[in-house]
C-alpha cells in the first residue's frame, strides 16, 4: 500500500495531517500507518515537526522497530536489505538490526477500550473546534443625553474608548437624531460575538455615565 504523502518537500503535509489526529487513518493503527512509516526518508525533527515526530515514535514502538533517532533527525533504519550488501548468515544474531528473529514486526498493536474512546473523543473535539461557527449579532443603540449641553461627538469617543470588551466591534461613524426641545440622541451600532459579550452589560456601562447619559434604548437587534 503506497503512502498518501509526498515527502519530496519534507514533512509539512504529514505534520499538518497529524495535528488533529493520532493515526493516518481511523482511530487505531492500520496499514496506512505502516506504509507511511516505511516511506519516511528520515526521522522528523521534534522542534519543527512535533506531531510527526510524536507519531513516528508511537508507530515505531507499536511495530517493535528499532530506530536511529540522533536527537530527532537521524535516518530511519531500513527494513529491507540492499542488493549490494554482503549476504548475512541466517543465524548471525549480532547483525539483527530489528530484534529477535521471532519478533513479528507486522503484528497490529492492541489498544484498550479506554484508549480507543479517548482517541475518538480527541479527534471529534478537534473537528468540532475547527468547524464551529460562532454566532454574531448586530445591535443599534439610542443614547439619550442628560441635556443640550452634552457634546455628542465627545460622548461617542468616550463610549468607544471606555467600553471595548473582547468580542465587541463598534460600527464606523454615528448619527444624531432629534428628540425634543433641542435635544438630540446619539445613534451608534456594534457587532458582538454572542458567547463573549452581554448586551445588558454594555447598556449598563453606558448608562453609568450619569453626567452625560440619561438612558439607553435598543433600536434594533439582528443575528448575523
């Protein structure tokens, strides 16, 4: 079974693939892991490719293969004998690079049920996090000043400066709308992430500016 990764440009594809999963395919060791392991041109470097290096150590331990680590950058011991190498006697234990002759390096490892459940849960959470779309809302507020002496331009600047929690973005610009007796109200808009910002908190903070603000009303509230 050929490897699904092209290692001619390094371990980038494998590193990205393994950033959200423990194995090449599925939730346990498979032929895809074995073929990918055999196709490695060298040992992934831990500092630059931590996920590929972690997977490499795990697969090597599962298959029982001995490896040349060299600090996470050495060459992988080849599982095949080169044609140009001299013949080695079958009973020469000193030249056995892969352990005892009776060791079955192709045997699939066994995982406990708890390990399988943990691996499946981790992969599911990673996918949900990557695909989650956060809800947003656009709100238009009407801010009524205490009297005609309030400078609405300065009030707008103060609101934007003092009320800026994470997840809130104030709209560009503002409007002034007449109320009565020469008083104008300030019309401002904002976009918030619903899971981060409480609209009630924002309104309360604006109304806390008692010297300048009489009241705050919600003009419109729309989900994006």
